[in-house]
């Protein structure tokens, strides 16, 4: 038996990027093949609903990107338990939700508790995992199978299925909001996006702020030392930004060495000129940085004179910090 998710396709990510960037043209709607019925927010009859839906979807995706493209820490799982209903007092179930370390199963069948969760991880304190868990707890997918034994999933918009009221809402929404239908459908779209198999290829350009689909996923653990993700249109801007940042970092290292040399200099027969002595120190310790900033193999005393103000300021700060210690 094979479980089939009809949302597993790259088109789902491309549709999401298009929808995040611009509202659908009049008479055109985006959707997922896995949806048993279309989303009312995107039916095209209510342009206001489309705007609200897109705003909610943007907030979901932005929070997901802020958390490093995950909804909770990798070694975490949701611990949810309910109390009630209480006869004569309450007909509802009150849920208590928290994150706990995920237990890991060893080859011998025993379980080992994972290490303590990192509370500094943005995904630890996000509202995403609460919303995600709460939605799936209340709005179950439709499941059936065919003659080949394939188990298939489809999803109905919660506007039609009318699940129990949601208890986990983001900080910008409350239970009395008239926009809850748009919110529920935005959450459903977000869940289907993350289960498309290609969600990690969705990114937002650092420069034009528009969403785009990468040609391939980023390598696991890859971080941007300079700049950030860029779409095809802004790729040249990204290259310029990386070059500018690299030159700034290189000059910063040169100034740091120059400030130390400025402070260490003592007039002697071997080093009668301070500017020349500082330039010699920088040439000895910053060969690569000199090439990055000047495209030359060495600097002259004139470079020290031109940057004398910045060098003096650093030397004074170094002296103050040394005095405090």
C-alpha cells in the first residue's frame, strides 16, 4: 500500500510565489489539485477576501522564513493534552500545548530522550507550531483508497467542513475576528505548501523583496556570510553587495592592524617614519585584504595618511578598552 499526497508538485510552490507577490488576475484563481473544493477566499467574487487571504499567507511564510524554514526545532515534538468537557460546567476541551524533546529510537528498540531544546532558536517560541497542530487536530483530511491499494488524501476548505473553533491563533488575530475564514484557508494553503515536497525552494529576494522559486534547495546548514537569497533579476545586485561587504571586511581588518602598529611605533633608526612603519606592518599581515580592497600587492605610507583619522580613532578605542581591563 502506498500513501499518495496529490499536493506533491513543484507547481504548488510556483503558485504560492505568484500569489504572495501579486493578487491573481481577475477571473483567474490559484489552487492545489489536492483540494476537494476550491478556497472561498480565492473564488474571485470577493476581491477584499483575496487581499486578506494573501496578507495572512504572507505572514505565515514570513514567520516560517524567520524560523529558518521550519515550524519548530528539529529535535522537538508537540505535547498536547486536553481536559474536559466538565458536566454542568463546560462542553469544550481545553488544550495545553508545549514543546518537548523528541525521543529517539535506537536499533535495539529502546528510546533515548533528545537533548534539551534550544530556547534561543526562533522556531522554539514561534506561534507557527501551535497554529499548525491546532489546525490538523480539528480539520482532518478526507482519506480513501483505490483498486491499486493507494491511499489518497484530499482536503476540504474549513469554511465548508466547519471544524471546532480553533484555539491557537497568532498574536495579530482573535477569535472574534470577521476574517477567520480567510485565516483558516491561508493556514490550509500553508500546510499544503510545506507538504508539496518542494517548499524549501521557496525564498524571498533580499533586494526586491519578491518571492521566487530556487532552481535547487540550499545545502543543509548553508548560511549566507554576506547578502542573502536573490532572484534572477537581482543576481547582479547580490554580487555587488557581496563584493562591497568583502571589501568592507577586508579594510576593517587592515585598519585594526594599522591601529595596533600606530600604537606600537617608537621612533628609531630602523623606523624613523611612523607612516612607513604602519604601512610595513599592514603589508606583512594583510596581503589578501590589501588585494581585495586595492587590487594591489602592497600599500604605501600614503594609504596610512589618507586613513589616519580612522586609525587614530581605533587606536584610542583600543587604549580605552585596555585601560578598563
